[in-house]
C-alpha cells in the first residue's frame, strides 16, 4: 500500500511545488491542507484546515494517520508579522502545537518535517558567516521569533515524547510562483514598463547580502529529510553562497537585454532586516543533497513565468 | 494623583500577596484582573479577564492606562502543563503577546514587570550552579518552554518597539497560601494525621536540590523591579541557597515535635524534573534587595496557616 503524506499549508509557495513533486513520484498518497484557497484536482485529498483550531487539525490526523507530514502552514512573511503580530504568533506557534498534540495523541509514529526559517538566527557579522545549525538564535523580529518557537517546540516534543520530528531550517527560497520577495518586486516593476527601452527600478537596500535557493532544490532537500533526516535534529537548507541584492539586478539586465536605471527608495527599506544571511549546508550535504540551480536560474524562472 | 498599578492574575499565589503589599503602601491605585474567582473587597478594581482573549485585555488597558503592570496571569504548574499543554501555551504565550500588543497600542509608556521562571533554564550540573541571568536556557518541559517564550517575547517587544519591559525570573517561591508544591503536599498529609503521635509521610525524590524563597521576599523583589529594574533586562529572584528537599522534612520534624516516618512513593516522582536549581541573585542585590526570610520561615508559615 502507498505511504500517506500530509502537507499542511499546501497552497503556499513551497507547498505547491512540493505537492507536485511528490504526486509525480507516484509512490505516495498525498493529502494537502489549505486555509484560504482550495487546491483543485485533488478531490478529497484537499482538506480545509485552520491550524489555529485544534479540532480542524485533530480531525484530519485522526482520519488520515499519515506516515509523513510536511508542516508548512504558517504566516511566513516578516512584513506581515509587523502588521499582524498576533495572527503570526497564533498561526506559527499555536498551529504547530496543535499539530504536535494531534499527532502525539492519534498518530504517534508519524514523521514530521517542520519548516523553520533562517529568520530565527538574526544578524551576524560577515566574518562569522556562514551560519550553521549550532549558531545562537537571536531573531530580529516577531516572525523570526515565531519560527524560533516552532523550532523549540519541535525539540521539546522530540525530547519529552520521543516524537519523530525533524527540522528544516529554510533560508531564502525563490522561483516562479513566489510572492512578496525581492525578485517579484523587481519583476512586477519590469512588467509595467515592458514596452520601454529603459527600465526604471525602485529599490530598497541592494547592498544586503543573502543566500538564495531555487525552490526546486528546497523541495528535494525536504524530500531527503523525509527519507533520511534524523529525529530531533535540524538541517539548514541553503545555497551557502552569499549574493548581493545588486547582483540580481545585474543578472536581470543581462537576461532582459535592456538598460536599467536604479533609483533608491526609502519606503522600500525595512526597519527590521538582517544585513547578511548565509547558511552552511554541510550537514544536509552529508545526507546526499546538493543544490542544482543557481541565482541565474531563479531570475530566469521568474522573468519567464506567466 | 496616585499612580495606577495593574496586576494580571491577581488571584494567584504571588498575585494575592503582591496586591496586599501594594494596597498597604497607600501610594497607589491598585487594579487586579482575575480569571476564575472574583477578588472581593476591591469593587470596580477587580476585573474579570481571560488573557487569551485580546478583547478582554485590550479593553482593560485602554480604560486604565496603568503606570505599571505586573504580568502574573499564567498557567504556572509544570504538572498542569503535562496534562494541558495547549492551555499552558495559549495562556502563557498568546496571553503575554495580547498584553504587549494592547500596551503597545494604547498605553505605550507603561512599565511591565513580567513573571518569568527558573524552569526556563532546565538542568545544570551541581558544579555549574548557581545559575545567573546569562546561562543558556534549555527547558525540560512545556511549562518551562512557555515561560522561555514569555521571556523571548518580552525582549523582542523591548528591542523592536522600545517598550518598557523588565523580566523577573522567579525561582521556587513558597509560603502560606501556596498550592501544589512540596510544602503543601507534606502539610496536607500532616493535617490528616494530626492526632497521631507518629506521622507517615509519602515522598517523591527528596534528594533533589532547590532554591526556595519566601513569598514575602519575592514580593519586595518585584516591587523593587517596578521602581528600579531596567527595561530590557532580566533579574533572577532567588535565595541563592541550595537546599535538599529532605531538609524540609527535618525542619518540619523539629517544628512539629513529632516522630516522622518517611516512605518513598513512585507516584510522587516526576518524569520531567530538574535535579538542581539554584539562582545567583547578585544582579537584583545590586539594586538594593536581599531576602529577609529563610526555609524555616516558609515551613513555619505553612504549618501555621489556617
């Protein structure tokens, strides 16, 4: 019989890509939860669920008793957390605890891969990079804190109840279909000026340095953790390459073959923002993963998406 | 005009004592929130409030705009957290975030003293003791984790929004009126046998070592933090004395002047329990506090309470 996989938050950016990847494998029966927008083409395997409500998630776990869960349901944008701190804390912290309690009580052997975030770490100086799994976590905003608590809860449920929980610490991930990130911001400005020879781009802080992964690589990493990730452990998913935001602009220029004028805009500066983020991916590489795509692939994917 | 103080969770053990202490000072207008049992004799200054509900707490902050808040509302027993993990996480984490958001939006200058706990630290070896404010926090159970998150939230709201939040890390506190602790457990057994010459006491692990403060000392420490505690800082409130649980039995024996037979009982052993807890109280001593009572005073208070 096919093993059952449940993806929470399967309507999100990574969730959608992971779902397609797992369905294509044909070895699994894939169930998906959505919060706002029903996922079409999945019939009964697409289930409405608000993780903040214990009854919603309990019912699903009790019924499906999945072999594996990818817990992706979250409010996953720093900017959203500035406006809606309570919703972010409730969804990410209580939502995760609701899931763990349901699994503990009704499906205790299920392996859970929890999506944590590089935002847990906060800022380090360039000299200290790359960040590895043992670095001190000192988040700079409430989104980062909410993800740190997911991480702490995962460890606690592993330690206290011997639950099979493995943490994926996901660094910046992009690709076609992503919303609200720097790539999409540039792209949406480009679309509006697509007939012009010269494109004017308003930018925030383009000197910040980031570690970008293509979502296809993030998905294969998550799948590997499902197969080989150790309970109680966390694994950084990152490219381990430090790229200046301005480098994205150079690649866009080359791929578009147009003149680009850059204009700094104060409104695009974030008040709370990590200056440098770079993740050491040695630990997950040792399980047999390596990224196959680079920054150029991300830009290409996004410029080409319809 | 008298300055206004709000105590959340004022029906609890420390809350009750703190309220009496502050009312006796006569310099303050003291407001109290309760969750289950209305506090009598306070008229309109006793307000029902479920901190898990943002509207409850928002309404109170908006109306009172207190100068000071002691945030004591919490599910504060490790054992309760084993049975009711979600209630513990919701009350302690979301309840605290609800308070901070309400203060941020409606009373941003209020100084908040947040009751954190020694349970945040988890276990250290005897050689590493006493624990100070900089020790790594690695809680052993969900109650400890929930208190750690209160602590992290306090720091985050201080850093992000410059809120006036000071953390009290309270170690074991007892005295008359305390429920569900080792002293009360011994006392309730003694009451049942009060006519006997020999008293049989069932005990758990009496070799664990703890740092016990008398609640009167804890109250003066909290009051001092209200006056002099620095925003963004945490202060350990402890006796800095390491006492074996068995030492309590010796004191009881002396004070009762009866023969006591001790019987170990497996059911009284906790599965998740810190072996040693001892807090370094140097930081709060530097503000001008020192404990005035000792273990004998705690036992005396409890044996004499009606």
